[in-house]
């Protein structure tokens, strides 16, 4: 199933979904063809917002896995190593931690892999891609943040396009490259051309009516 990590895919972020009808919203995007569902976990410490924990991941897992899709869990939390076991047991196929939250990043990616998930490493906008040099052979995915993490619906930071290209140049071919924040129809193609293959989209999928059409338009723009 982690072969999906190497395809060019829009990953709808449930952060912008209607949480009162969360499973319906996820069902809609799965029905429209989504195969990576992005889940944003925030703790009110690493980022100034609080969202969800392993309980919601485990509640969504049967639906997502039943459709042959992946749960891509983005941990914007301090001490993520303390929660790897719980999220892996809840059904996270990918667990991405922030480099800025992990003084012992190498150990954390090993722990994630040992727990049976793919290991992702995320960089905040101000963290240089060159800091990936020692971890690039010990992770399965790199996530370039194109906004400051914490909220959906922010504007894409323009220099992020070039940053994605530099990240791709540094990474081994088998490491997936994801971009997160401000992804929309107008920039999705250039991000793919720059080397990103997983494109997180929150408000541009769930932020208006007709979620299925919005998802499909983005997926088409990414692969056209
Ligand atoms: C932000 C989150 C994103 C968020 C993106 O901290 O990591 O995944 O959902 O939202 P949009 O696509 O609206 O910028
Ligand atoms: Zn995210």
C-alpha cells in the first residue's frame, strides 16, 4: 500500500472538513478517488492550535483502509516519539514528525519504522533543506511546509516552490516529497514540476461546496 507514496496524488487534509460529518466528508473524497488522507495533529505547544489525537485516526481507519487508501498523519506536536506507538496502533500508515521538534530525529524515524509505519520528516518554512543531509537515507517521506504550521487556509509562501525543487535534488529517488499549505489549482502543477508528488490540500478541497469536483479538478491539474 505504501507504493501509493510514490504516485502523484492530492492528499485531502481533513483539517478543513466539517468535523460534525467527518466520516461523510472522508467518504466523499475517497469516492472521488483520493488515496491519501492527510490528518493534522496539533498539541497547542509546537503549534498554536489543538486538533485531534489517535482516537479520531482509529475511527477513520476502517473507512480509509477499506477503500485501499492511506492515513497520512502529520504530527505537529512536541515530543512526538511519545505518541508514535499510539498513532501506529490507531492505523497511521505514515507518521510525519517535525525536525524542529526532534533533537533525536534519527531515533524517532527508527521508532516509527519499528512500529510498522512509514517515517516522514517535516520542515518548517524557515528550516533549510540542507538539514536533511543526514536523515535522507533514514526516512520514507519529506514534507515541506509551504505555510507556517497551525492553521488551514493560509497563503502559500512563494519561496516554497524553489525549496521543493532543492529538496527533490537532495533526496534519494525512493523518498516521497510532500508539500503542505496553500496548495490550490493555480500552483499544483508547478509544484509537481518542481518535484513534489504528494500535495496536501485542505481548504481547496473541503472549503466550499462540491468537494468531489474540487478534489478531482486538483488531481487532474496535478497529473495533466
Ligand atoms: C497546516 C496543516 C495543513 C493544512 C493545510 O498546519 O499542516 O495540512 O490542513 O491547509 P490548506 O490546504 O488550507 O492550506
Ligand atoms: Zn498537514
